[in-house]
C-alpha cells in the first residue's frame, strides 16, 4: 500500500479532524483513510464515460450468427 505525507495543514483543520475521528471512536489515521478513499472513488461522470467506452466495444457488428456457425462447421 502507498503512503502519503501531507505537509503544512492548518492546525485548526487537523484539530477538527481529530475531534471528528474521536467522536466516531476512530484514530485520526483511520478517519483520514476513509475520507481519502471516498474522495478517490470515481464519480458519476467517470462511471458514465467507462460505461460508454464499454458499450462502444460491444456494439453489434453486421456479422450474422447463422453465417458464423456455418463457417465454423465448414472448417
């Protein structure tokens, strides 16, 4: 797993994150891991783009299944 160091965070931000983590009975590290994991997930636009790319690859061709079976049998 990768590691990240974030420098120069505002003390107030770190304090709020520590309080948030403590309120959920989690360590600061665990809470930050959850926040970053959620922020790094693909959004709807990313998922739509991926779906369009997959759909483009799966577009039907002008090949006929009967012709393909016949051709395969002849081999």
